[in-house]
């Protein structure tokens, strides 16, 4: 694949940027805070579920507190921000700095450049979603003292895949606008 060097460069740029730790911290802090509130609602007895699957999944969906204070809600709220923040100046930043002209002066196609940026950005979104979901689920297991059943684990994986597609959509929108607009301002 001709886009492999661009994918490597873009992944390294994203991982070493100042935005990446801020975005992953935003998702993690909101997830850990809602996990703590969900476990507290179980301890206080506001969740009266008999099934372990339902009780564990309630930790991710707000428990008995409020649907607004849930990991699912925060992914829905901060997901577009994460996707657009990763991509809004991906192309036009390089056009403004002149590095895109240097890249395109080499024997590489423009569609390979854009494809490399898309794949690298989606890899970063994948890393953010699956690592933060794994950390939040692990935190829930640690605090609650029990884990999800097999059915609950499949639902969590389904949620992570759906979140990846949702944030990937917003990443693609941001990359499209980065190609269309010359400046970010």
C-alpha cells in the first residue's frame, strides 16, 4: 500500500501532539466519574436489579442517577468534539506550512495522502475508544466487585464499535472540511 508511510507519520504526529492526551483525558475523566457515581448508586441501593448483566451495564448507562450522567451520554457529547478536533486542520495546516507541497512533489498520489490521513485518524480514534472503554470497564469491575457476563461483554464491545463508527463519522466530516477550506479560521 502506497499510503503506509503517510499512515505511520500521521499516527506518530497524532500520538506526539498535545491534543491526544487532552482528548483521551476528557473521555477517561468523564467515564471514570460516571463509573464512580454508578457504583455509589449500587452501594446506596438505588439500583434494584436482580441480574448481574443489567446491574453492570447500568454502571455505563448512568445507573439509577440520571441518564445525563452516563458514559454513553458523554461519548455521545464528546465524541464529535474528539473526531473534529483530530481532523479539522489535518490538510489545511500542511498546506499553510508548505509541507504538503513537499510531500506531493514526491511520486505519491493525492488520494494516497488523504487515504493515509483517514486511516491514521481512524486508528487513533480506535485507540481512544477501545482503551478508554477498557479502562472504564476495568474501573467498574474494580469498584463494583463483579464483572459483566458474556452477554454484557458482547454489549460493551458492540457499544465500543458503535462509538468508533460514530466518532469516525465526525472525523470524516472534519477531514472533509479540512480539504475544502483553505484556513481553519
